[in-house]
């Protein structure tokens, strides 16, 4: 349950090895004076009950409940915390150092600031105290039960997991597993239209998560949307690695994973498609897919017709907040401990990602689950988020060094993958590149950089919201918005901001724009197949299959 502290310890350890740091003294003096002035106002507001607090706790949703404003001591405590938190973060910004060091310092301070919020401590949280009194201590007993349960399972409960079951009310789109090997199962979905496009569509989800983020429930399933658009749709379901898979590498996932899946889909649909397929990769799945396409290109065996990349990094020049975890020392440590074999556990990966948004994904549940004794509401996306996966150590160590640390993937010939020099610039397929504007895992400008690597015709689309909510934005709900280029034919500018300045904002989901683009790549309509697979690849079991049900 204390794994959330690991990223903070890593960041502080990294900062401690930096050369002596200096501060912008003039700026520090300004901050000190402002802090003293605002603290004086806050103190006076406590002593003069008729005056309003100088800092309104309600401005932060952690202190939005009336219990905070109705109790002057609680209001003062929250106000003092907000004042001090802002001062500490601004002080961190006064450090004069290179940008990676500044980012690590700010990250470490942010972790401490978020952990120190008075809402996180029972005696200082008037909501939790009031509920304990109202329930005669029952909320505290329930909170203790919740804590013990989470302690046993080794992670925070973020949703009511009893509501969901893979195959019952998530990952429910009908289909059959028609191929499997040690790495993945391949699902072919049952068509929803009488006719389908001749060229099939293969989804490559990230190996770092379960595939059903793309097939949560019928009304927010990108898989089902593709079927409704008349595409013969396949998806890879990665196996959740156990100790027997601890030796697997990036090359294995490219060759025996993505390329093998592409070959099976091609062979099944060859009669109608002429042996070509459309492909889609999400996040790390997109990075794996791009590697597979470049490998096939180098071998002279390219049979993909198009590629869609969703929130994918090919150029790792700017990796956003995730860069706080990566430096030479941390990568060398992973190589020493996992590079020759072993597992990067799903628990550690999940805690690292949760630490990027600690108020939303850690402390919110500490307060609700433990201090208030509540059960979090059911939410399919958070159920998926808690269904973590392991990663083979050699794959993880290779990925960290060659992408996040050294950014070699974008350099033609700098890496050898599956036995050939890797050149992503050799990919000349029509490409659809999507990014989410508030993405904290794949910054949108980093995703945009893929448009300067791929050499075929590229359509770039920017969606509102973040890494997951931006992608899983069903067209039927007509929520949020997206930005598209002013024209389809013009070469995209090198600078992402220039593209955005000229882009047009449209209401609703990007799914409809993608559907129009994909229809142009999918070939003529033919009769939908009556049975999944073919004589060589026969149904093994119904979707969602066994692999996705294995928990880390």
C-alpha cells in the first residue's frame, strides 16, 4: 500500500545526485514577502470571525464541502495549506538548473504537497469526523476493513470491482479467438453488418494494459464502432506475463506478437482483401506496430495498407512528466535487475502511473475508502485501470534505454529490431495520427512529431481531454471536441503549434473523422463472412478468451 512513495523516493534520490543547485534570489524574496502578507491576512481572518477568509478553501475541490467553510478552524487549516502549497511549488520553480532537474524537483515537491493536504488526515478532515460521529464510528470500522482489504491485495481500490466481470459486462463484443501463441490471442469479432469492407482491420493494444480499454461496454467500445462501420475487425489480446515469460524481449513482441498477428489476419482475409490489411495501434501498441511495419518494409514484405496511431510516441524528445523516472542511473538499475530476466510487476507500474495524478488516483481514494468508509462508485474505465499487467524485464529495460533515455527509435539504423536495421522513415503508408490535447502520458506535441517521421500521406487530428478519455470518446455521445487540419493535402508543418494555429475545431468525437478516413482505406464492400477464421485458423474459444482474464 506504500508503493505510491517509490516514485517520490526515486525523484529525490535523483535530485540528491545533482551538482549544487542555486535559486533565483530576487524571485525568492518576492515570494517570501507575498507569503508573509497573505499569511497575515489569513491569520486576521481567523481572529475576526465577521471577515471572510483571505483564501477560500472552496476553490479546491478537496475542500469544497460545506463542512470546511462552516468550521473556521478547518477553513483556516485548508487556507494555510493552499497558501503554503502554492509557495512551495513556486519556490521549486525558482531553482536554476537544467529542465530535467527542475522537473524532478517540482515532481518531488508536488508529491509531498499533495500528501500533506489536511483532507488526508482524519483529525483535520471535518467531513470524515462528522461522518464518524453521525454513524457512531461505523464509517471508521468500514474504513479499517477497506484498508485491510487493500493491504491484502496490494493496491488501492478505485472502483466497486464487484460490479464488473470481463466477458460479462466489459469486453462483451461477440467474437471468437481464432489463433493463439505464448504471447497473445487473436480475436475475430462477429460482423454487425451484412457487408464488410474487403480490407480487414487489426487493433494492436498496448502490452502494458489489457486490450478491453478498446471494448469496455457497447456504448463506449471503439471495437464495436468499427464493426458498425462495416469493418472486419480483429484485436490482439496480450497474455499477462508470468515468470515463464520473464526472458522475452522487444524483438519477441514485434516478431512473434504484432507481425504474427498481421500475418494471420492477412491469411484469413486474403481472398477479399488481396492480401493487405489496415492496422491500428494504441499507445505502446502503436510503437510496437510502427516497429513491425518498418521491419516488414526492410524485409520487402510490407502488406499493411494503412496505419492508425492513437496517442503514440515514435519520437521521445519530450516525454512529459514520465521523464522524472528516467535517467542513466535508474535505467542502469533496471538493466542490472531485469535486463537478463524477470518481471516488471503490474503493481509497480500501476503505482508509478497513479503517482502522476496523486490527488485523483491516490489521495481521493485514501479519503473516501479509509477516512469516510465509503465504497467508490462503479466505473468501467477505473476497473480496467486496476486490472494491471506485468511486463518482461528485458523488454522493459530495452524500451527504457532506447526510447525514453536515448531516443534512438527515430534515428534510421540506430537500432536493430527483429534482425534488421530499424528505419521508421521507411513507412510510406497512409497514416492517421491522433493525439489528446491534455494527455500527460503522451504529450500531444510529441505525438504530433510522428507526422515528421512517417513518409506517407498523414492526417493528424487532435482531440480534447486526456490519454484515455480523449481516445474513448464515443461518437454517439457528442461530447468534447477535436481539431483537424485546414486541408488534407498540404504537407504538415514541422512545428505542432503552427498546425494548431491553423486548425479548425469541430464539436464532438474524433471517431467520425477517423471513420471517414478509414472507409477510404478499406476497399469495396463484400458479403460479411458467415464464420470466423478459415480452414487453417479455426475458433478456439469465444471472446474475450482466457488470456485477458489472467490477473497480475
